């Protein structure tokens, strides 16, 4: 049986027919991406700080961790985490957990380097000024360094969130019915790959396009929270002035 | 610019006991010996001016006084308590260091204001965080400090919205609000346009008149002459000469003479 490309008739109604499958897949994709990204963002901070440690041993360990985790092909990593661990230990691994762990570990390595770039962009005079007024190291970090670095970090974080949404399609291989796998299953029932994969593609693009304005919103909020403080201060000053 | 620095009204008489004492301090960066055995005592109410050629170790010397720079050897004593070498346990170490620094104000060459905070919050940060003042008390204190440097009407401005001279005055207010027992100035006017230097020096001179203990690293020899009780010439990591204002007109050392001829 041969297949002649010119014979293919598009039948887009198949997308409508499988709309709930695609929706379910989209929701799982978002869930996997959101959970992994959140965990990676948390885990990346100590990793970045270790990487920047003056103690050679600690920064060396972090450097190796980052180098190795960035180098591992994600698909192989996921297969090993799910099937490999079961083969070696005999323990049944939860597919969602395995997928999230792999995405988290790999993305924490990317994000750690982004955090490091952001933190190192802050002039060391900032830390010195904070320490010179008696702030502790950790308070100087929390109140002076991090708020400035955070603004630098937000845009590349958004790029990575988009990346993690797309990379989450790889966890379909361990049986998680995320968007890409839902499209594949629908295709295996309907034999309509182009329509269904095009629909999946459009959904991925829409998700990515939603992230950018969300990131700008977070960026603006980071700035606005400060001006709110200021407005509040101004108001209090006025009322104090009126009282005096 | 009215009001007075009430917190420093007492202790104006020079000749009181030593406030800050650095003894036989050494510091090297890599293979370069930056400070080669310097001893310097600052008494209450005294205005010490440190001058000398670039790379001579002036800033490093100043930064040792609040241990932003840790000496390789020597001792640092503040109000009779030894802070270096550290006497305290490892657990207590950071707290003791914070305690020292919260009593010593520092003003930097490049201002180092926090760009994400407005002038008011630049000043309140350590008041609420280190002094544990309430937000309201901190705000009042910060307002008073900013008023003293003539910037009460610029409190809600961010550093980027202020001129260099205004930024440096906010930095002075930030240090001042902590009620420090001594103020360290690290070339406070070197990064300023010439026409802005006056406003910063003006604030510093008034501080000096109010009796604040000050250690100033500067190239402003006019300021040194007007304010300095003791002038210290630092070159090649040692105090080459020190004394009263007379060393500016009749330097005893050739190095001092050569430097003064170059800058005056």
C-alpha cells in the first residue's frame, strides 16, 4: 500500500471531534510545566549560590552538577528515570513524578546559570553599602541584591518557562497523556496526523504567546510594588504634616 | 538646610580617649603588599584626613576600619573592644561584625545607593532592619536625616532621578541616620562633576562643625586644610607623614612635598 501525498484530503473537523482530548492534554502539559518550573526556580537559587561560593569545593560540585545536567539528553533522562530505576531497583516509579523530577533537575541547571548572571550583574558596592550599615549577609542579599537581580532574571525565566512547556512533550514516552501524546492517540484512532498535530502546535504557540505578557506583568509588578511603597510613604508624610 | 545634628552634639572636644585604633595593620592582595604596617588612632570628635597618591593604600586603610577589608595581621579596637583579630566564637562572629559596622557610617566614592529604592527607603532600610525601629519611627528618623542634608523634598525620588551631588548627600543621610560614632568617607567627591563637589563638601564641613568624628580620604586639599585636625599622608602602604595643617605648607618628607606640588 503506497501513500500519495496529493490524495490527502484535510478534514479539520477531526480537531473538533477530539477537542476534549486536546484540552485534557493541554491541562496536563500546563500542570507538568508549572510544577517543574516552580520547583526548578526554587532549587536553582541554592545551586547558583553554591556555584558562586568562594569555597572551591562547593563551587566545583555545583559546576559539575550544572554541566552534567545540562548535557544529558532529556528524552534519555526521562526513560532512565522511569524505566531504568525500575529495572535497577525493582521499584515502580510514578510517571508524573519521574517526568517532573527530570524537567526540574535539568531546568534547575539552566536557571542556576541565569540566576548567577543576574546576581553577578549587581555591583559589589551594593553589598558593601548594605554591610557597612550593619545589615547581615543574608539581609543584604534579601533586601538589596536579590530585588535588583530579580528584575534582570525575569525575561530569561519567561523564555525558560516556554521551553519547559515544549520539553514537557517528551514525558509522553512514559505514558503521561500530555498534549502531544493525546494528539498521537487521537491520530492512531482517526488517522488524521496533520490536523491533530497542527492543532497541538497551535495550542503550544498560544501558550507561549500568553507567557510573554504575563512575564511583562510580573516585571511591571516588581517595579510597581516599590512605587506603591513610595505612595504610601508620601501619604503618611502628608498626614503627619497635617497633624504637625 | 537648617536643623542640627543633635545626635553628635556632645563629645566635641578633641583629645578625648581613642575611639578607633588600628595597630600594625598589614594587608596584601595576592603578591601586592597594599598596607605595610600602619597604626592609626582616631579620637572622639577628631577629623582625620587621609591623602596621598592613587594606589597608595588609602581606601584599603579606611575600609579596614569597619572590616569591609579584613587585615592579614594587626589589631582593630573600637571603644576599647577588640574586633580584630576576632575574639568571639564562630557563631557570634557575624553579629559582632554587624554591631561594629552599625556604629560606623561609611560613604563611598560611587555613592552605592540602592537603585530599586527611593531616597527615603534607602535611608530607612537599616533603621528597620538593623535598629529594629518601627516603620513609622524609621520614616521620621530618615526624614530628619534627609532634611539635614537638604533633601527633604527629594525623598520619593529614586537614585536615577537625582544628581550626583544629591545622590551622595542621600548616601550621607543613610549613614547618618544610624547615629554612627564615626563617619568614614572614601573619596566622597571624586566621582562628582566639579560644580557638584561644593554641596557635598558643605554638608561634610557642617557635620565636622557639629562635632562628628570623621575619617576622610580625599584629594580636596582645601577641605583638608579647613576641616582636618590631623592630616595623614599615605604612600606605598605606609603613613609617610602625619601632623597638623602645617604639613601642607611645610612638609617634612620629600614624598609629601612631591605629592603636594603635583596636586596644588
